[in-house]
C-alpha cells in the first residue's frame, strides 16, 4: 500500500508563526488559556464555551473531529451525546478508551446552526490543533469525518475516497474514517469504519518516531 504524504497548505516558517503570536512553544496550561480567551474569529461572539479537547496528553491515539455541536458548546467537551457514545464504543472495540486517547476538533468553537466551518475559521484555529498534536506526539491520528479530513490533509476529496488508505501528517500516520453521526444515520457503513480502525491500530503498532 502506498503512502500519501500531505503537507498543510499554509505551512510557513516557524519564526513567522512566533512573530505573529502563535501557539508555538506553549505548554498545555498556556495553550488552554489561549483557546479559552481566543477572539481570532467571529465565533468568539456566539460561543457558550470553547471546546479545547479531552483525554490523555501522552496518548498514542489522537482523534480529530470537525467542530463542536450544541451540546459540546454547552458542556465544553468534544463528542458528547449519541455520536460521542458511539465513538466511545468504537474505541472500546479496539482496546482504547476516551480517557486513554486525546480527542480534539478542527474548531474550538461552535459554528452557528452547526454549519460547516469557514476556511478563515479553520485557519484561525489551526495553530491550536497543530500545537496539540506537537504536545501529544501520537502514534496515530484518526481523522473523523469530512471536515476533519479535508482540513488536516488540505484536500477536497470525500471521505469515501480517503478512507482505507494511509496518510501522514508531519510524519505521523493518519487514517480517515466516517463520523459517528454519519454512522448513526447509515449503520450499513459501520463495517467500513471497523476496517479503518483496524488499519489505524496496525499503523500505530508499527509507528517509530
């Protein structure tokens, strides 16, 4: 199986990021505080809570979703409700748990009416996610759903075309799979997600930093 290597479209020199006041070099506490008080885009005006992420900061697995929904915005935690429960079940099936992985989103704030994130919003949040990935240093990244996969890989392909393949993000193996909310609507696709999880498990076991 070939390995597709994707680099973020907006990759720049690290010194440029530092001069612009980026999240580069921040530890967990400073990064969380920066996200909590972020006003980089218009979503700061409508959010109830920022959704920083949850789980093990030293996790082997990092799960990246799209954007907070209404319940996530209310509770300040990603992947809650029915979709969150299904994600928990998916993780348990491969010997993982919500506490054992690290879960984050492309966006830290909820878009109004659960609309898709604007490109400018995703760009404003990207440095936070990139720093989380740097801090966690996972052995595998699981991109959950179209928005997450397209933003991480800088492409416009549908999930059906991306899943089942191995990608890399900054040297870390990345696998794309369906969002649990989609699987709740289309349970016939669960077997494909199981295949993706098995691929991710294998790649995590083989990963050498």
